[in-house]
């Protein structure tokens, strides 16, 4: 995590990213401390979300010296969990991972964790002083799979605070006025979804982006 605050501004939000802990029920894991000495896959090879989980583990005395921790891509972590090569997986519970979610909903010996039941709430607040990006919320992962607490972050496009207002304005305008093209790569990302999440940000909005949204009455 960053050791000091940086001058970073958000141009716009994308959509919420939700993470939870999935464990093989036979491992007997009911809280963070029970993960010590187990095999953990963190489905976030080089990102902030992986840093988040490693930080929470560290606060509970769990690290690479006493536990097998693998920082890997989603597909690799999924396959490791399916093959029984890891006991725990830190997983993104979003639309883009429907195949694994379907597998999970049918696997009777796997369970979703509640971050609250793992007594992480106070530790999470401690972490928020460093990464002011996350909050916990209840969420339906699928129609029949409910988690009473997941770690949620609003993903956003961020830029240096020194980026000119005009450049920030043009980047934001180009993004929002080419939704048909963007949907070729993110089919769920309709214009309505884009507008709904535009101002849901973990950091202050860049003035140039705010100017565009005010012109379009997306924000006041």
C-alpha cells in the first residue's frame, strides 16, 4: 500500500467490484486465524485487491512465512481451488466470473465467508486509513447464493491531479459518447450502467470530468 497520500483524481467510476473469501468446508475454517498454515490463492496477481487481502491476513498474523500464499490470475486460482490444491480463495464475485460462481453454487463442500463473521470489521477500518476505497455490504451473488458481507470497491479511472482540465474533459467525453464501441469489450456496460456509476468514486472527481457531467446533467 502507499506509504503517503498522492495527488490523484478520478475521472469516472465503472462499476462496483465485490470480493469474498471462499473455503473448502472440510478445512474447518471459521475465522481469519484458522487460515494460518493453510493454502490460500489470491485471485489478484498484481492489483490493489490482492494487497487488501494480504494486508488483512497480515493483521491477523498470517504471512508467507507461516502460510502458503499464491498471488495468481483468476483462472489459475479457480483451477487450483477446483483441483483441491488450495483450501481458500479470495475471489471476485461479479458478473464476469459466472462460470466459477455456478460451480460454487453447486459445490456442497464450499462456503462463502462473511467478513463480519471473520471479525475483520475493526481491522478493515484500520485498513481504510491507508486505502480509502472499500466498504462492506450485503449482496446477492446469485439468486440462491447470498453473502451477508462482501468487500466492495468502486472501480474508477484515475489520473494525476496535475492532468489539465481540458484533457480530463476530453477523455471523459470520449468515453461516454462511444458506449457502443466500449460494449464490444464489456457487454454489460450499457450507457445506463455507465451513468449510474459515473460519480460513485472512492477519491475526489477531477474538475475537468465534473464539467462534462454537469453539462450532461449527470451530476449537479
